[in-house]
C-alpha cells in the first residue's frame, strides 16, 4: 500500500482552465499521428487515468465510443466537467472512478479497440501489474497506446527521492523545493531560445506536441509519486510476451520523460 500520493487531480483542475479549441486540436492531431488513424469512428476507446479528460475528448472528437476513468476523484471531476463543456449529455462518453489495479472491475468494462494510458501506469505503485491489466483490456487486433517514464538509472533514483519529498512537504513550502528544479529543467531551452533570438519560444510552443501546458506538466513531473520507470526494451519484451507487436515508438533518447509506445494485439 502506498502511504502517500501526489494530488494529480488538483493540478489537472487548474490545467482545465487553459483548455480551448487550439489545445483540443493539437491533442486530436497527436492521437491521430501516434495511432495511425484519421478516425476512430465505431471503435471503443478506454482512457486509463483520464486526468483532465483532454485525450478522452480528443478520442470522442475522432468518433470513438469513450470510457474514461481515474483513481483520483478530482481527476474524475475534471473529466466530467470537460464533457459537460464540450459534449453535454453525450451517452457515448462514460466516466467513472476506478483503479486499473482492480482486475475484476477492469474485466467488467469489457474489451476495447484502443486502450490509452499516457503517463499513468507508472504512478500506480504497481506498474507491471498495471501494464499487464491494460494489455488484457485490448481486444484481438486492437491497439495499446502507453507512455512510461524512461529508466535513467541512478538519476531515476534521485528523482524518486525528490518526488517523495515534494509530496510529503506542506504545500506552503513546496515552491522552495520546486523553484530550483524548474529553473534547471528550463535553463538550457531558454538559453538556446535567447541565442537564436527567439526568447521563450520553447515555452510558448510547448503545447505543439500534445496540447499540454509546460507549467502543469512540470508540477505533474516533480510531484508525480508513486514513481516507477522502465527501459524501452523492458516494455517491448513485456508486451511482446502478451501477444503484442510494436507499431510505433517515440523515445526521449535516454533523457527524462516518457517513452511512447503503440502496440497491436495479434488477432
């Protein structure tokens, strides 16, 4: 049992205020590119750890029948609020509170054409069990799209201690921990932008990848505990043993952050 957990939902509730059609469009595009489909019409889409609900909304925009859930009640509230704003009364988008580690409950949801879990399974406290259960939710011929923190060896151990410390620290003191790490993480990009004559370009264009926010992603990063990591090879081997073939891979090239994987389950 994990003694402490980061309040992911509170961070996403603040991010919710920044969501607009531009962010939604970027999220839709990134989903299309990674899954390799222009549309999800007629497909069942499971969003494990929906967070703000942005990618559940993106899947719904692409025509999927969406089932979203999150362990954090505030994240569930965020996803429901987003649905009410953009898809009010939509019967094809179901939202629940639940845990990917509850295997019987997961089975009750049925199987899906696309199972999506970006940056979530490594925060459960039992990552490999969570990945295994996610694999079991994919129907034959379906796709598994997951993003897992990259294993950086001893550096990952250091980040584990930082995240645990942040989560245990009273909120009023957290800025004193976060400020130097925020400055360190953004120093290189900011310096390069300045030398290129484009001050803060990286910050302004951050959402170009997935429609996310640099500040809210930083809070998610530094506070994200429980925290586990895996190498691309470990994820590849684990999923291959369960009947999956790798279709797309996007790595962080050995640095911090998430490696993204799209697998297809054998029919």
